């Protein structure tokens, strides 16, 4: 009789454990999905920021190149003298070992 009661209690405990393990599996799966969604959103946001920054940098470089080009066209003699002086300075720096 006592053995039957113990066996019955063990069966109930095993069933309770099975239900708790199943609940934990479901909770873990839900948490994993949530983390994956958060990670995907953060990745998309980072990608968008990188694209925006690259686009701003590209526009700035193009604008600066255009400004320099106009300066050279407007003042060619000054540009030649400036380039010559920069060449002299760099030559002096690199020739001093």
C-alpha cells in the first residue's frame, strides 16, 4: 500500500516536472525570438546610420573638390605657386634623413 502511494506520488512529480520543463522550453524559445528581433532592429539602425554618414561624407568630399577646382580655375598662378611651395617643403622634409 505504501509502495503504491509512493509510486503514485513519483508519477505526479514526474508529470509536474515534464510540464515545468515544457514551460521553460517555451519561455526560452520566446526569449530567443525577442532577442533575435531586437538584434535585427539594432543592426538595421546601425546600417542606416553608416549609410547616412557615408552619404554626408561623400557630399562633403564632392563639395570640397568642387571648391578647390573653382579656386584653381579662378587663380591658376597662385595655385601653381602654392603647389611649388608645398613641393619644396615636402622635398626639404624628405631629403633630411
